[in-house]
C-alpha cells in the first residue's frame, strides 16, 4: 500500500506525529482521498436510483435502550435487498442505525466504529456518550454536499451512558444537527408511522421484552403504510433486527427470540389488523 | 578550520548501539509468555496510566521497554498503521508480521541515519492465533532487526538473565495462573541473584485471550482479578513446586 510503504518502508512522519487521537483527523492529514466527504460528485440531472435503507426505531427502558430496524433496502420501487442489516454496534455500549443511501451509510458506520475504537486505543479511555454523538455529527456534516445532491445519510444513535447509568438516544438531520430524544425516536421513510405507533403504546415502565414487542409493532405499522419498509417475513424467516444496550454492554437479540416476538405480534394482527388500541382518554 | 576526527563506520555503529543498549538497560523488564488460551504480558510498572503493554488491533498487542516518549510514539504509529490498513482492506489483513516489518524498517532507518539519535527502545509485537501453534511473537531490538520468538521472551534491563530463567521453566500448555506466576518469579529476581517481592500494585498485566468472544482479544488484568490469580498460584506453588526451588 502506497500509504504505508514509502521507499524506505519506514512509518511516514504523519504516523509518528503526536497529537490527535482521532482517526478521521489522521485520515484527513495522511490520506484525504479515503475520506468519504472529500469526493467530488459529477453534476447530475434528475434522480439516480440507489439502494436506500429505511426505518429505524429506538426507545429507552429502565436500565437501557433498544435500537431496531427493518431489513428492507429499496431502489426506487424495486426491493434491492430483503435481509439488509441496518443496525450496527458502534462500540461496547452504543449502536448506530442508518437510514438513507445504503452504500454511503455503511461506509460511514465503518468509519465511525473505527473512530471510536481508535480513540479508545490511543487514549486508553473511551469517549463519553456525548462525545461519540458529536463525532457522528461531524461525520454527517462532512457528507453535506452529497446529501444536497440527494445522497443523504440520516442515522439514529443510541447507547448506554455509563456515567449517568441510563439509555440515551440521539437523532440527526442531514446537516449534522443533533438532538437528544426522550423516550423514543425514529428515522427513515417509515419513521412517521413508527413514531405514531410508539406515541400511543410507549410507556416508561415497559420491560425490555415488552418494549421489544412495542418496537416490532412500530416497525409493523411502518411496513403497513410505507412500501419501502419491510415487515416480518415469516416465509423467509427474516425478522427485524433488534439490539439492546444495557449496563452489560451491547447485545443483539437472537433471531429466534425476535421470531417468537414477531409471531405474537402477527397473531395479534390476525385478530386486529391495525394493532393494539390505546384508550381514547 | 580543523578537520573532524575520523571515526570508522564500525566504531560509529558500535557507539550508537552501546548508547541505545545502555538506555534500554536502565528500565525494568517486560516478559511475554504463551499459555494455553493465549499470550500473557507482564511488566513491572507501578504506573496505572503510563502503559508498557497496549492493544494494537483485534489480535495484536504491543509491549515495550526503554524511553517512554519514543515507544509511545511507535505505539501510536502502529495503531494508526493497523487501523488504516484494516480500513483500506479488511480486519483480517492486519497481521503482526506486517506491523513488525514496519517497526523494523522504522527502527533500522533511525538507527543508521547519522542525523537522528537512535531510539532507546526494544519492542515486542505479538499476535494470538486460533491455536497455540499459530501464535506469533516478534522481538524488535533497537537496531531494526527482528527475532521470531517462541514460548517465552524477556526484554529490558535484565533481559538475558530473565530470558534464560524463563527458557528453562516455560513449557507448552501452561494455564494463565501458572504462566503469570512464572513471569512474576522471573521479574522479581535481581541482577545479583536476590529475590524481591512484587505485589499486584507493581505489576501491569494484560492478555491476548483467544477464547474471548469479542473480535478484540486484548484484555488488561487489573485489581481484584490480578490479586486472585496471583494468590491462586502462590498457594499452589508452596505445596507442589518446593523441590525445584531447592535446586537453585
């Protein structure tokens, strides 16, 4: 690799310069061509059809936070992928879910994971949850020119704050604007419907299992109303991806557990297709 | 106005090597041992913040003795190298061999360039494999050479003596507690042959544990866990290993 082996094979000066603990800063100084934000796009006319990821939901419970996503990626009105995974562990106590242009989003997540790990290794300490959320802001902002050309990436970041001992959720806009959400949040094309469902059935005192069911209900409603969001696919055994962050760290709920919950939800929907009802008053 | 004294290249190199070796010999040693489930790093280091042993990548760790600012610089360089390589290719494409090569080139170039002061450091780069026979341990002396090591290795002040002590007693298939006890025993032997007592507070211990479920196999052993491991083994040695002590 050109980056790592100059004629002598010794580490280039940039590698041995003390200072920044950020992998992004290092990449910007040493190999700026690898930074996603530094690419120039040709001037385009009209929409380009690229795979898009869709709905991500997140909600906090006592002692943790859940981040979940559907599995569909769409390209215009074609289903590009049925079993895409859109929720990734960012580090031991946090996860990021992505909506928007899939290719760019996956690359952003890879870089974000590396940014957190790199800081941890260089400093010997982890970033605060706010610090992590801010780094993600910077990365989204770096993608602004592409976002304005239609290649937006809008993630949802959730994690367990080990200092405050609770789960927290951060949502973003395409300019990198960051806002902390209380209770629950959603992003992506089906987010409007998912948020509507959570608004009605979310309670602070739900257990982890109850909240997982609530999240599946929300994704089911999103899939019900939005063609770009995929619902539980029993025939192919493709179920929403649910991750939980608690004091014990990041955990992906096993497919078998999600399948059981999803079946309960579907059984309920056979009785009442619109899902559980909340009181009028 | 006066011509500088002629110094033969052999002499110049010998002087530089002498300089580096003296700097390294001033510090305490670090030992690295293979055990059944991985590789254990033990350093005598009273500081909790300034590490001699650190994580580089998923399966790769780094240990160093000598001048702190110099090996810290090399450590950061190594982390950047590994992360960049893993980002450009894949996480599996980052290897201890590649990293050791880059370190050797760096140390070698610095050692032989007249304008730069030679680094007073000695490094160990180790990678834990899926099985003990896949483990790799490289020792990198100050002059840019690489030594491929097996079993147990020591670097730093008293490394010759500690190294031979370890070579005689290390065997394959040791448990973590056994390997740790041997490491502590070797470190607590002074140059004059007398024994010192090393407590958990004076030790920095870390492992590359192949049984860890996470992709990142590096783990520091701290506080209570370390005390427990040390006590478990000292209890066992007093009852079983007495004859070997009398041999000395």
